[in-house]
C-alpha cells in the first residue's frame, strides 16, 4: 500500500485529479484555470494545496519559466489505498462483505453485475493458472483503452472479456 496516498486530504484529491487527468506535468496556470472552473477556490488556496502536496512528497514541482507540477502518486495507487481503507473501516477487511452490501442495496445494475461476474470468472481462471504455474501468453491489443494488466493477463473491463 502506498504510504504517500494516505497523506492526501479530500481537498488535495481535487488538485490531484487535475494532474491525473493530464497524465503528466502541468503549469500552475492550467491547474488554477481548471480548478477555478470546478471549485470556488481562490488562487492562493490552490497554491497552498499544491505546496502541501509537494511537502508531502505526493507531487513534484519543477521550476522552469514557471512551476510545473507532476503527480508522484498515481490515481490507481490512491484508489487502491482508499478502497482498502474503506473495506477495512466499514467491513472489517472483508471485500466479500462490501460486494454483498452493494448487491443487497440494489446499487448495481444488472449490466454491472454481469460485468462483475465475468471479472470474477477471469480472476478465477487466472488464480487456477497461477497455482498450476502455467504461463499465460499475452495477446497484443490495439489500444490500452479500458484494459488493465495484472499478472500477465489483460482483462477488458468495458465488455467483461478475458484475453489470454
């Protein structure tokens, strides 16, 4: 678990989202412009949040003609940390209880349930192959859109397909 992700406050996450959206460096003017459209923060507040993120080691500031900011914690790392924290806090560490709660509360559409079912099947197939130490050859994909790579397998989340 990324310990830096634990240091990010709710307000700082809004700044991080701007940086994650771009996926690289951004000058302060662009960060300010984006955040002033989506929040009621003053320029000084945005500068303060960026300074704090830098002090925490979550964001890197590079001085050129102006300061450019780059995230050092990825959105995936932050989401993994916060998801695990939620599961630990509300469900005593049981992801199964979280899923059961979502199913019981009818927060998931039928299409969502089908997609999760397919993801579980992919995970089960992967676990079986890893236990047997079977190497899964990767199939190349044309785009990285909606794909996640874990343990030498690609899972297409948008359509719930496993690609081996």
